[in-house]
C-alpha cells in the first residue's frame, strides 16, 4: 500500500460512490430486463459495473489501479446498501483482475482507447467465468450462454471502455485532474 | 528564545504552474504567538498551510526549496503523521473534513492515528468536545450538525491531538454571520483555557482583529510584503491591501469611503464607540438608488406554501414584485430564503398558492419562454456550467434559440467584455477563479435579455475585489431596468444597493420594507431574526448618542 | 439479538462460504430447505422488521422468476428427454424444470443470506472489523468510509445540478440522444466535485495524523469471541441437514 497516495484511494472511493448511485438507478431496469430476457438482460448493462476501474486506471495510470479501484467500489456498494451483500467484494476483485490484466499486458504503458476497451472486455471475461460457476450458467444451453458472454463483452467494451474514456477526458478538460497522470498529460498536450 | 516556527527562504512551485506559488518566504513565530495571514485568493495561503503541517513536500507535485523548522526540527525530518501532534489545521469546507459518521468516532479517528491507547480515548474525546462546547453532541451523527457545529467539531478533533500551533484556514468562509461569530467566540474562549499558537488565514478581517495583532500579508506573487502590526499595515500598506482584495474591517472601510486620507482607522465598532471623536466622520452619501416606483408588477404570489419532510418551509407567503426593484431577501439559515427564491423563479412548484408572471400563471408558461424572462444564479456557479469553454457557456442559450451565428458572436463578445471575461473565452469554465466563475454564471443568466434576475448568495466566499466587481455589474444591470432579487447575509450590501428588503423567519415574511425602515425596527426583533445592523447605521447611532450626550452634559 | 452482536467479519465470511457451497448444488430441494433455514435464523436471532425485509426481498423474487422461465426455455439439452412433467398445459423435460427451480431457489437463498448480513450489521463496524480481523489496509478502509459520507451530499448535488441545468434551458430532452447528452452534462460537474471533495478530505485526514500505517489503536475494538463460532456451526448444521434430506429423497445433484 505504500506506493499509493491516500488521495488517490479516496478519489477511487468517491468515484465508486458516484457510479454506485448510477448503478442503483439502473438496478430496477436490470431487474425488468432479466424478467423479460432472462440473465442476458443483465449482461446488456453489465459494463457499468466495470466503469470505475477503467476510469481510475486511466486517470491514475499506475499498476494496480484497476484492481484496487474495483475492489474499493465493491466495498462502497456494500456500504450504500447494494443488496448483494459481502459476496460483492469478491465479485469486485474478480472484475478488477480482468481489467488489470489488460493494462498489465501493455506493462501499464498504454492507455489508448483500444486498451481501455480491452480492459472492459477483460472484466467481462473474468466476471463471466465467475458468474458461470456462481450462478450456474452451466445448466443453460451453450448457445444462450455464448450469447450472454458476447453481450457482456460488448457491454464491457462500450459502457466501461468507451464511456469511461469519454467521461475521463471530459473531466481532464475541467482541470480537476491536475494532480493525476491524465490531467498532467492533458495539460502537456494543451500547452504544446 | 528559539522560535516555534521558523520558515527560511521558502519557495514553492507546482508542476503544473508557470510561476512560483510561494517565493522567498521568511518568518518566525514564537510559542503561543498569534498571527493573521492575509492575502487574495490564489496567493498561496493554503499552500503555505500544507508546508507548515508537513504535507508538502511529501504530497507535492512540484518543487519546494528552503527550510521550515517546527520546534527546532525540520518538517521533512518528522515521520509522516508525527507533525499532527505539533500543528493542527481547521480547513474551510465543513463538509470535507470528516471520514466517520458520528461525532465521537471522528474525534477518536485522530487519537487512533497518533496511537493513543484505547483506555485514554473516552476521556480525551469528552475533554476536546467540552472545549468547543459540543459535549452534548457526542453521539450525534455528523450529517445532522449545522455548518457552524461541523467547524467546531473539526476544531475539537484537532484540539484532541493537543497541537502547539493551530492553523485556521478560512474556517468561516462557508458560514453565515451568526455561525462565524460563534466560532470566533469559541476560539477566543479557548485562548483563555489552553495555550497554543494561532495562524489565522482569512480575507475578511472582521471579528478576528482582537485575536491577533501581528499580520503577515501575501501578494498574488506569493511573497510576504508586510510583517507588522495589523494597525501599522493598514496605515502603511492600505492601498496594497485593497489592491490585493483583502477585506478591511467594515468599520475601517466605512471611514475610508469618506476620508481616504485618514491614517488611523478604527478596526471594530467598539473601538470607534470608545472614542468617536477621534475619527473624522462625514454623514454618508449613499448611492442614489433608483426607487422602484415603476408600479408595474411583474411577479405576484398569493398564499404560497411548501413543506418538506413534514416540516413547513414556506408558510403562506404573498408578495408582489415590481419592475425595476432591487430586492434583498435576508434571514437566518433555514428560514426559507432559498426555497422562496426557487419558488419565485419557477424551479420549485409550491405545494399550494398561486404565482403569476406578467399576469399569466407561472405553470402556464412554457419552460423555454420562462427562462427568457427569469434568470437564476445558483449558490455554486459550477452547478450551472454545461459546456467546455467560457464562450460556449454564454452562447448556449442563444444557440438553443437558433439565432444567427453573427448575432450570437456579437452578443457574447459584448457580455464577456463587460464581465471582464473576454480574454478567458477559450478556457474551461471550471478552471476559472471563484470570482470569475461567479461572473460567468451571472453572464449566462442575462445574455438572453432576462429582465428578472434572482441570485442565491452571490457574494459568498469571495474576496473583496471580486465582490465589488460583481456588485458593480449588478448595479449596472439594475440601472438599465432589470429587476434584481438576491439572497444575502451581508447587511452592507442590503444597505447600499437594495430598494426593498424582505425578511424571512421560519418560513414567513416578517418584514417587507425599505432598508432604512428595517434598521429602525426594534433591536429585539432584529436579534430574533438574526440580523445585525450595517456598520454605517451602527456608527450613525453611536454618533447620535454621542451628540445627545454632548448636548445634554454641556 | 445474537446476530447483531456477532463479529461482522466472521459473519461475512460465513455468508460467503455458504454462497460458494450453494454454487455447487444443482437440485431444488437443498436450496429450498436451506432458504427456509436462513430466513428462520434471520428472524429468530436478529431483530429484523419483516415489512422492510419483504420489501427488499421482492426484487429478488422477480429476478428469480425471470431466471426460472428462461432457464426452462434456454436449458441445456437434457440427458433424459422422455422424462417429462406437464405444468399449466405444457410439457417440460423433468430435468430442465428441476434445474430451473434449483437455480431460482439458489438466487433466493443467496438473497436471504445477503439480507441476513445487511439487516443485522452496522456497516461502519463491518469495515472497522475488516481492518482488525482480516488485515484490510487502513488506507482502503478509511477511504471507503470517507467515500460513504459523500453519498447524501451527492444525492443533493444531483438534484441541484438537475435544477441548475433546467434553468439554463437544457433538459427538455426528447430523443434518446439528447437524453444521453444531458446525462453526460450532469456527470462531469458531479464527478469533478466529488474528486475535489475527495482530495480535500484526504488532505484533512492526513493533517490529523493519518498515515495508513497498520499499528493504530482503535476506539471501537472488535474481536472474535468463542461464542461467535456458534453462527457458522448453526449454518453448517442447517446446510448439512438440507443436503442429507435432499440425498434421502433422491434429488441431490452436485455440479451440472
């Protein structure tokens, strides 16, 4: 923990609260979608779960940011009353690992849009494997499971990767990220 | 004697900045000494705080030169966290100083950090809370405390660590006048109970003047340009003070208006009252107000009421607002001022009662047309910004109306020029200074020719210069016929600018008159409504008493 | 009241253990029996308001129902096609129906376990206990607590931003694209202000001597008492019983 500034960690928690609220707003929608389409309904909006880790990793650009932020986000979710309970922390860690893997593959050097989308897909993959065991997808027809998997990966790439990038870039423009990697980068480009 | 704080040739620059935020800072503080640290916003006052409590250079993105000794030891030689036993800081924002949910846990947090054994905590927590007179709130949730109470709690958290030096970093900037007085009173009482050094960072001097005599002045370049007694500083460096946007005490300001050359100025009303004859006094020539007798009513409310969480916020309010008025809404926090202004502007629908604008019920107005009539400036300007540049921000509503590009450009340039924002037209609204943000938010609300402008505490937390600039712009707008309604705690503004003042108390309008007649109301009423007289009126009253005294004794 | 006084970390670990165990069960009888057991324990040993409990439980019922019918429809091809059950005039393979029931009941059982935790645990104590029993780094623990404090502020702020934008003449979004633009406009100020709040809070906490070191003292101390182990034992008892009954009835099915 020593190489993390406390400020960075509190920022992760704050981001988690914002998206926690967003997520809770989407939860009823998810319920309705599942009612109609079965588990795949959730997969459509699943990417919103990963967005914190993408944004945190992109803003802070340090090894471990994606994993740590998603873990923190899960703890915050437990606190703000997400009814999935303590198990959610494990879920968060699993998702964070997926995104972290994508950044690790570039040795935490590349934060381009493709890598961010890949990180979203990475979270989708690990979370799907986890879900496969915990929710018993094994009992479903392989075709349906494949469809769920694909939908979740797309959601991860678009909602987490693309939207996460758009929001982070929007934030960089405001100047509030001046003490984080992304803000510094933006400033350099802007000055040049 | 070795000084407790010794700052030597401190220079600091942020990685992102082009210039030094602090340069060539040298000063010493002795044990138990108090000092006022004054400077305009952006002069590096808060940065200096971070240097003194050891957060910088550890947490600094940038470079820092020079040495700071606390109690004879360099700040960089203290272990992280250790310095908190020597130097404690109360920050500006009451909302962001806590991490626990209730009062006792929050005080305990600091004690846990410095490793106080469990057995000793209870007593220390109670002692600290008692020092700030908050012992009854030990088990309260922090969220239920008022802003003033939160600041007192922040103070208690620091006091529990028993620091030798207390830094107050604009602790009253977000408090109303009553809470401000209470906090300052609390600190005064503390001085009698325990010994500690005090650094007061402020840009408003009122009420602090008798806590510290010595005063350090920082300019925009981050240099100390004065280290003397406050009185001497005001005598010798008055023009710089004003130029740097530091608020002189209201009494001093008042005298300066009529006697710009006067050397000795009273700093408090009490000081003036003790020797009124020492200070030359000229009856005030007030700004000629355009009286509001246009007689054309633009907004009418009948018996409006609103409640939230089973509490009546607004009870049976009927008001008529006439074209060309400059109305101030005043009253204690929680008296319903903001809610009333939101209802008047159509943001909030009243639970009962009717409102009509220009003879047509507010609810029958089309939202987009309504917004061309009424502008509303929120307390935090950032909340209203929706685009990425200052230019787009002002152009936004015009673009929505599909006006031709050339007209838009012309209008926007004109407004930006008037508001002193033209050079910043490509900047992001969030990156502006506090004063610029405020001006921009007003600009966006009048660009469409809105003739009725409501403002929620527009002068809150700004330095003197930004404030004067803003009031000048509003005055100008008013002279051109705009109707202005603003919520404020600042009675000087009410006295100088308002043509009419509406006093709210517990959701009701308890007075609706000219400022002059408000000042003539009984003292016990004003006290109940938590209003204080503007300095000019206080002084006038003292003079009248003096004259009476002189005339009856001679 | 025994559940409220239980060490929060131990309670959480127990819950998690049984969620994992449930994931291995693919027959409907075990989760059904264990569901009844879990709910009974919740009401017997925890002072839980049943109205609020029901309210929280309803979304899971809807979710479980969705799970039920989709699993029947999208089930993997059963090994024994001839064995079928007729329900509401439709014929389903017996195996698919049982699996679908098993998965839906699992959802409900997991929900019941989570609600047991949520309704009987002070979450601040949970975080403090994670630090004391499970060595959660203080930096993370206090950041999470600080973040939690932002929640009501952000709720208020969302409302204010909404109104403030309305005054600017946005918000009359009709198409999905416009709505999307509006959401983006909301989120930037909201995120910006939460980042600033976070920075200020971190600074205030550090200036009170917070370093993130593990050797801190605690005003609220948590420990695992011997009696706390009764809870995992009771749960294990219930779970074993459910498995045995299911086995005796010839339903028990591990994995798929």
